[in-house]
């Protein structure tokens, strides 16, 4: 029982750290989140050291997110995804903040495409029960 109470206390302390972090950075976080269309930004959460963003869409949506970050002084060392990539993720840093942004982007225009055929012998199993 004491372990459960300790876990609850730890959870409360972590939530308080996240809240304090958000309140400290609220102005620029709110401005950035408002700059990304609602249908693109799927999730935003705050940790004690980062703003985690999850976005979806096509290449235009990715450009919108990329522009929102770059025009506010955020930079990443990772290249943009290549055409045909299904997603991208990376950290963004700002010269005036120790805080960082972690962005995950998933394409919504992917489709399953047959690229060939292959013939393989594979074992076939079925479930049989003894009486």
C-alpha cells in the first residue's frame, strides 16, 4: 500500500513539474501551437524539458509546421524527409531556450503498393484438438 502511495505522490510531483514548465514557457508555446492548423497538429504535450508535437498530413502540412518553427527561431540538424518517406521525427532547438521541441510527423498520403511477387514454400498449420 505504501508503494502505491509513493507512486501517486511521484505522479503528482511529475505533473506539477510539467505544469510549472508549461507556465514558464506558455507565451511562446501557445503562439506556436496556434500557428499550426488544428487538422495537422494531433497532439501537444509538455515535459519538464521539451514540448512534444505530433502532426500528420501531406507535404504541404509538413511545410506549414516547418515554417511555424523556423520563423520563430527554432532549428533542427536533421534534413527534411525525402519524397516517399512515411514520416519524420527530430528535435528542434532555439538559441534563446534550453527547452527543446520534439516533432513527430506522419504522412497521411501513404498507400500500400505492390512492388513485385515472390514464391516461397511455407509450412501450413491448423489447430487440431484431441478428444
